[in-house]
C-alpha cells in the first residue's frame, strides 16, 4: 500500500453547512481555485442535487478548476447520482460520493428502512455511480453509532458493487480515539483486505473536540484518506480541520510515516479566504492559522525564540504562509502600499486597489500605524465589496442616556447622495434600520461580530454581519476605528449583495 495520505477537503460541501454560511457559486469557485493552489487531492465541491445553486457551483468547479479530483455528494437516490454525474461530467478527474445512514436510530427515525433495504440501496446506488465514473466513494452515515458488524456488511457490499474508497464518518462526533481505531482496523482488515485498489477514509466531526485526534489516530489503523474542512467549519461544532491534519503529518512525519502533497505555504491564505467569504472568523488561538499561533507573550518564551526559533516553535511560520509584520502609516504613499501588498502576495485590480488605498489613508489618519492584520482586513473589506445601488458616504449619530439613538446615514447612488434617518434600540440598530429603509428590503440581522485588529483607545475593528432576506442569507464586512461606521459598511455590503441577487420587498416576503 502507498504511504501517500490523500487530503479530501469538504469545505465547500460539509463546511458550508455551518449555520449562516451561504456561499455563492462565485465564492465557491474562488475557494476551489485556492484549494487547488493548496494542492489538496480531492475537492468535494458540493451536493449537486441539493439545490440549483449547488449544482451550478459543482458544475463550474468541474469545468474551471484543475489539479484536484472534483467530487459531489449524493444520497443513494438515483436522481441524486444522476445530478452528481451531470454536474461533474466536465471535470478532468471526478468522483461520486454516495452515502446512506446505517445506525439504528437513523434507519428507524429518518429512513424508515430495514437493514436489508439499506444494503440493497447501497449496492444499486454504487453500481449506478460506477456506470458514470470509475472513482466511487461510499460512506455509512453515523457509522460510529452503528452496530460494527453492520458497518462491515455495508462496506463490503459497497466494495463488491464497485466502490473504490470506503469512508467511515463519525457523523455526530461520538467516537473516542481508541474505539475509533478499533473500528478502523476492522474496516481495513475485513473490507479492504488485500485489495490495494480500495482506500480507507475517515470523516470526523468535532462535537466532543476529537475530530483531529480521531482522524490522525486512524492513520495507524490503515486509513489513507482524511476528510476535513478549512478552519474546521461545518455542521454544529464543525469538521476535522484540513490545515491541522496537513501540518500534524508534515511536522510529525517520524510518527505517522505517511506523505502528503499539499503546499503548506498556501495554508494561511486559504484560511483567510474561507474566513472572509463565509463570514466565520478564525479564533485567535486556533492551531496553525490563528493570529496567536506563532505569537510569544512570555518573557521566557520571547528570549528563547530570539536565541533560537526552535526553542518554542515546532513549525516555521513561513512554512504555512505566516509572514513578518508589515507596518504602514498615514504618510505612506501608493508605492509603499503597493509594495506591502506585493510582499503579502495580495493581487488587486486597479479599482480594488484604489478603493483599498483610499480606505487605508482614511484609517491611517485616525490610527497612525496599521500593521499586516489591519492591511489584510482593509483589503478584504474593500476588495470584497459587491458594488450596487448604494455606497456608504458617512454617518451622523445622536443619542444618550435620555435620548433615543438616531442615525442619519449618507448613501451615494450613482452621482447623487441621499440621507436616510432612523431611530433604534442603539446606534448600530438605528444605522441598520436607516440603511434597510434606503434599500427598501426587509432584512433580519442574524449574526453580528466585532473583532479588534489592534489595541488601544484608537483600535481598528473588523465587523462581520450576516443578514437574512427572505429565505436567503448574505454576509458583509466593514473595517473602521469606529464600530458603528464599520457596522454600517458591513450592512451596506450585505444588502448590496441581496439587492444584486434580485431581492425586493415583494420577493423577500
């Protein structure tokens, strides 16, 4: 058996299922291209049969992205498999990933099927998928709460029908490493056996914080594919973190004894892109990609690192795409700004560059110096703006302990600037109501997060919002030294997306 570990990334399928995330086809294609630069082996582009938008995204990724194998999820329903095959037909390399629940609670409460009926569905669906492509993956959903003997029976039936990858999902994050290894050993020995054409895989969730531990433990039990999502996003507490798996195997090659083909220098850029497009921030102490992953506060640690980085760093920051801090100020010009972006490997078109530079100068006048985190946030907020009917010009606020908070928001529409006034429970709420009135679209603020980028009384902050309009959700981002201004920027960005998608007061109802 090869000692190559296959990295299967499901950011665009399971990762997107995290509450509040709604990636557009353009967003998905952008992430897929970055995953190709990261050189993951398989990109699960989506669940083609789940919606027209997902079908379009899978189809575009299959057509436009080269490098990784492109996969689509499908239930054992014939229609799902046909949709997956149709969406994937233009991929250079493709895979259909078939699944069905196998635990007693799922079969009784969800499927209303017997074990024999499930086995029949597995055989028929894998054969159908095999008629479209040679590479077929099978997953017994909720495997870790399924009778182990039945897990083996379902996997054996799938292999006999033509499956080439057998994936064992810890769907609800129930497993412990020792138990999971025991199950994986059985699958490796009793399902794969001596068949070198079959790859054993894992797909672990993080409900008990064990996703990465369970996945890595399975390598010693014979697993040669691990499924994960960038930043660990996904249902409930999320998935196995793709970047943590990559760096654990790279850093401890002596322990795991397997090789991976990923370009680790693309990890941080991939993490930032996913965070920006999903609206899900990365926690500061997140392993590998967090802001503090290579920060040292303790004097003892600082002293050690200054003498020799290896005293307290088991990974080279540059190996994952972290770079030295870059600081610019209010006196910096376009050339210095462009040079800083070049060193951070950020490429913008002329319009995006101009917007980002203008915003940088506005904030530098208030803040004085802006470091790399601030620069990245400014660029992401400006480059990510979806131009629409309105652009924020300014905001005037009034209120106090005995006065109802009021916001007067100035918005530019073409060559004209209009003002919209509203009151609310607080300054941010008043701004939201005024902007919502300007667009004429009823919206609900689902998620609102403020993340400081710098410290001090003049700190810059990044504001991320997710709004719901009708049945759809839209994300927006703003960066400012003023939280209400940053909030208004984010809300305008989100509602421009809704407006551009054709949402109106009537369609949103």
